[in-house]
């Protein structure tokens, strides 16, 4: 039997190497972590990711989760998805305001610190500073939409199964939890709270993220995984 393919999508102010800690925790799976082009064009980014995403478990954090959500909305036939704290547009206005302030005041270092916290280091950012500007403009403009009925794990009633879910860090601010609830209301995607981390789960608690990914890849309920709350998203 072929190994399950896992597609790891990185977000803004990072490169594909940000996934190194997670990749080490996914033995036995076919892991693909492409380097994005930072085009600033959602259609261009999705076109590059659609092929690798087909039939894969799509995993993203921050902007990578936003792109994963956009792939689901576009009807790309994925095997599953674990999306940690994607952008939600007008569902939670001001969600990224502090990031914009950090970027305006201190450039890329201010952006990365405001978004990811102390686990992020400026060395993780792409060499081209304007890549962050293009990415941020794209993610701020993103608006989530209901998922098509063909999305993996979605029943005829529109309720998503545990092979498609979002996650939120227990240490993330209330706005992030509100975003997860709002996205659940729009898309039907359940969410799980991951303990001991905030936005940068792939840097702060890669083992928690990897455990959920392994569960989804194995077609088990993410509720059975250490590091995730036992019940769907609170509130």
C-alpha cells in the first residue's frame, strides 16, 4: 500500500524549511513541502498547489492554512486537511490588525514577531523582503466561502467529518478562537484546540500538530489525539 501523501504549505515570512521539525515527526508518510513563489496572487498560488494537494492530506499554518482553505473551497479533491488558524476575512474584522501594525513599525521583523511570536526568527523569512508584502496583501484580502459538497469528509448535510478540520492554539488570543468558531459556522469545519501553543504551532509544539496529521492520515478521529481537546471547538 502506498504511503499517504502529506502536503505542508508554509505561510508568510517563512520558507518551506519552517517545516523541518514537523517532517521529522511524520515517519512512514510521503511528505511534500514545496517552496511557494510569494506571487501575491491567490490564483497563481492555488494553481501551483492544486496538483500536489490532490489526494493528499493538506496541512498549513497561518497563511499556509489560508491557502489550504482556499484549495478546499476550489473543490480540489484532498484526502484530508489540518489547517491551523487561517485568515477569515470579514468574519472577524481586525484579526490581523496587530500584524499590520508590527509590519508598519518594524518591517519584516515586526511582522513575523507580531504574527508568530517569539518562536519565529528573522532568519526564517525569505531573502526578498517584498515577498512578505505581497503575501500579506493576499492573505488580508482573502474571504472564506462555504465548502462544496464534494469536499473530503463532507456529508450530504454539509457537516464535515474529522478528516477536514481547523485547529487553534490554546494560548492564542480570543480573536483566534472567535475566528475558528466563525469559520465553523460558515463552512461546517470542526475545530480542535491544541494545548501548549499559540499561532506558531509548527515551531512551538510540532509534536501536537504532527499527532493530528497522523490521525487524519490514518483516518482516525482527531479527538483521540494527545494535545487536542476531546470535544469539538469550545463555545
